[in-house]
C-alpha cells in the first residue's frame, strides 16, 4: 500500500496488508448497473466522487482536474474509517463513483453488490495489459467482469541490517532453513539480539507468509466456497514460526509499526525485518541514523521455489450506482497507469504501483540513498513476478483475520500453537459464511 505505518501497519493493511484477491474465482456475478449502453460519454461536464486513504492524493487529483476541465474529480479522504464510510454510503444509496478498496475486502463487498461491472467500456477491458497480471486477476474476479483497477501492491522481501550480519558472520539467507540457521547463530553469539520479531496481532503479515507457500486459503467452484485456511502448506509455515518462537529466536512482544518496534531496531536488538515494498520508507523515516546500514534482499524461499508473497495493496473500485462509467474508466486508468500520476503517488503517498509502467519510474529504477544507493525496487519487482495468482481471499476475511489474531496471541502466550490458530480461523471462516448464508465447505 503506501506511506507505511498509518495506512498499513497500524491499520493492518486493509487495515493496508491487509493485501488481495479473488483470483481465478468463478463466483456468480452480482447484479450490476452496467450495460452496453451505460458507457456512453456524458453530454456536458461531469463531476466524479473519489474516496481514498492515500496521503497526498488531493494533489494528484488536482493535477487531473487541471488537465481535464470537463471531467472534474472531487476527492474525499476516508482514512479514519474507510470501510465504515463506504458501507454507510452504500446503504444510503450515496456511494461515490470510485473508491479505494483493499484486495482482501473485494470479495466481501462483492457479495454485498457494492460494485458495478465496467466491462461494458472497451477501455476498461483493454486496461488488463497495463497491470501486473496477478493484480488484474484479483480485481476482475477470474475474468467475470471489471469491478476495479489495481492501484498498489505489497510484494515482500527481507530487510537486513547488513552491518550486524557482517559482524556475526551471517550469510544472506536463501531459504527459510538458512534463515533459521542464522537466527540460531545470532542468538548463540548474543542472546539479547534477535533475527526478527513475530507480531501475533498482524494477520495480514502472516497471510503474506502463507501466500508465499502456495497456501490457497479459499477456492470457489461448484457454486460454493472451499475453505482450506488450515491446509498442510499453511501449517508448514505456522510450524516453522512456532519452532522459532519456542526457541526464543524471535521476539513476540512488539506490535508492527509501534514505538516499541522502532526502539528495538534503534537499540540494535533486531537484525532483520520481513516486510513489503511499502515498508522501505518506514525505516528511512523513523530510523534516519541507520542510513547505509540496511539492505533489501529477496525473501527466503521454501526449498528451491522462487515464490514470493504479497502483504497489502488496494484497488480503485467502480461503485454501485455509478452513472458515469465512461468518465470513471478514463480517470481510473489515468490515475493508475499514467507515469506522471504514478510518480506523484509514489512520491507523496509511497504507493508501489500495480501498473507495469511503475517499474519504469525514475524513483523506482534508481538507487535509494538510505539503502546504500542499492536499487531496492528491483528486488520488489522480481518479488512481484513470483507471486501466486491462485491465492484467494474469502468473503468474510476480516472476521477470519480477527479470529486468527486472537488465537495467535494466545499461542505466543503459551496457550496452543500457531497451527491451532489456523484451525480456529478455519472454523471461523466456515461459521461466518454459514451465518451469512454463503455456501461453503471444508476443502483441502
């Protein structure tokens, strides 16, 4: 997502992270206001409403308005209560034409008929080629329509305190086994120094780790959801981190984005950070005196697989009741694919663009001074190319995440395990869908 702690860490990604996706799903399309005739240009000047949570987006919108006098956009920042504001507007029949929606919220809002299908507009379907493939599959719902354009993503990588690694003779880990070996050596050398921290109250970050291991939590087929939150792939990830926790190789007392987290890094108590692209500015802005001490490398892998994960990201959705699809598609496309707009969004809001043109932005193709002038965004670009397009979010993801967090917190306090937390989340997923009359069954 973007500019770090406020939007992603403390808001937890969707909350940023939260993160994504109803990829490859054939869920029945909801009722839609879109039709072949609804994409005709308006006769005269049009004003669109666009709601979002991105810092500095008002300046991006002002740039559009200056260049497009006949299609004006009024922006509203809803970062204080993003989904509450959107939900209330939908109930009142007063939704904006366009709104920022996290990937992990798309399935739920779609079950509420919150979107309009913009595929009647040829420019909307043609936009597919302008985005990283896995992001498009998440916003188009397996090709059943175009309900949103991808905006930003959170491909994951490993942030390393290169000076600490060098001091303790640690190699940059290629696999998670290597990472565990580094953690053991580090702890043996200095019991007060940890390889990283594990935040049990951050389900979105944990979901990103599951995503990397091809842990497909949901699938949709045969007119029902197949829930596999507690799959073998998920439990492999959970068991790995449980062993790290049990051996006291990682800390569990730090909340992501908290003052305490930054203090621990400031005091050189933690040697690495497993994070997403948007996190690069967290350390730059909060730990300025550590400039030159950090490097960003590919996330450790499971065996020889090059797969990576995503944590966070969002879309700009076409909302129910939109009567100006033609103009909305035009603005949405500019907002999320035009190099000038992307550059401004990256500079002001820290967005890591989902558009393929983003990799050509000067800011994302040059070395970053804080990170030894390394081209850190090349690492994130490679990570993005290796993200599984089949990973899906369920229609009750927020409820499932809360259940997962509650059980993970208990596990890190000594009651149960992280694998138990997955089982609890699996049960919550099935129950929450049943409570909403959403057909679902346990899957593998």
